[in-house]
C-alpha cells in the first residue's frame, strides 16, 4: 500500500476508529457496574 492510498483511506479509517471507541466506551459503561463488586 502506498502512502497515497493510505491518505485516501484515512478518513474512513478514522471514522471507523471513532465509532469503535464510542462503542468501547459505551460497553465499559454497561459492564463496569457489573464488575464493581470485584
């Protein structure tokens, strides 16, 4: 993969990463209360 291809795909990658991070934060908020007794 060339740097030009990476630059073209980076906006999509960044959007995907942002979505994944949001989902991770949401899952942490859901799961942390269940594990707080440990």
